[in-house]
């Protein structure tokens, strides 16, 4: 009996894992999931376009920083937006308090912009014009999906 | 692709639907909770203005996405030009937020305290 259970265990585990994965596959992707997928595409594209391993590794590090900057910024902005929605529900919330919360969102955007542009500047000196052109042209479909997911337009 | 990705990052946190309302829900709440017909109509007019303002903002953002894309695509674009575009996005968003606040207070004026509290208590329950 014990031997039978032991033989059965890997099969049961495999079925449980398969069902878990199926569950994950069925879940709707969040905007962040889509953005992470877009970053993965760009990073893969850079690795295939930039032949020099040292520059490719540097570019990969910078892209990782860019992704982290976005994630941290998105989290911070979300916190302020939730606070703003709470204030909006409060009949007595003053305009000054709501404006201050909006300014925090704008400050977060400004810091995000500065960080993103600083990283972009470092990236541009790493690539040749030809490499840049190839990276730019890649995967426009995936990117459009990411734009739509973020609902910025 | 990289330029567009950077464009998204620069714009993120902007006007995506506005930071205050889901307009469909607001319309429903006005119809349900504002008891006086005159105030109800005035509130629905404010929601129309909200929608129109959000639509105009989306149009403006589309144009900014294009400008940023072109600038970021340029490997030798000047830092000052990129910063100016970024500042333009922030200025535009600040104006949009101020307009949203104006409209929010116009909307609130059409509710009594009791109606507002009832609407948002119900709204919070629906969100949970």
C-alpha cells in the first residue's frame, strides 16, 4: 500500500501542478504583467541585436533599472490615487487637501520622468545607430498592446 | 519599440481615466441618490462635462505620445528638448487635474451631505 502511494505521489503532484498552471494561464493579465512582457521583449531584442557581450550586459542592466523605476513609480502613484479617491468620497474634504494629493502624484511623475530620461541617456550611448534602429523597429504589435493596457492614450 | 516604451514610462500616472471617477458609476449614483430633479439634471450635466474634458485630455495625450515618440526615437536628441516635452506633459496633466477638481466641486454642490454619503457608502460596498 505504502509503495503504491509512493508511486502515485509524483502523478498526483504532476496533476496538481498542471491544474495550477492552467489556472494561471486563464488569469487575465494586468497592465503590469503586459508591461513586464514588453520589457522582456525589448531585453530579448537587445540581446539578439547587440553582438558585443559587454555592451549587451550593460544594456540589460539599464533596462532592468528602467523596469524597476516604472514599477516603483506606478506603485507610488497608485497609493496617492487611492488616497485621492478616499478624499473624493469625503463630503467635507477641502480643495486644498485634494490639490496637495494631486501634487504628490505630479511629483511622482516628475521624478519618474527624470529617472527614465537619465537611464535613456545612458542607453543611447551604448548602441550604434544601426542597433538602435533595429531595436526600435522590433515587436510593434506587443508594444501597442502594452500602450493599450496602460490606457495612456 | 524602446522609444515608445520610454514614452509610456514618461506618461505613466497621467490622465488614464482621471484620478477621481469612473463616469459610468457616477451617472448611476446621481440617478439613484439625488432626489431633486433640478439638481439631478445639473449633476448629470457636470458628468457630461467630465466626460468631454477626459475625451479632450485623451486627444491631447495622443498628440504628446506622437511628439515624444519622434523625439525619443532620435538617438542624438538634445536633453533640453526631451525635458521640455516632459515638462509639457506635466503641465498639461496639472491643468487637467485642476479642471477635474473644479468639476468635482460643481458636482458635490448638487448633492446634499446625506445624498453624497449614501452614494459613496454604496460605492465603497460595490468596490469591496
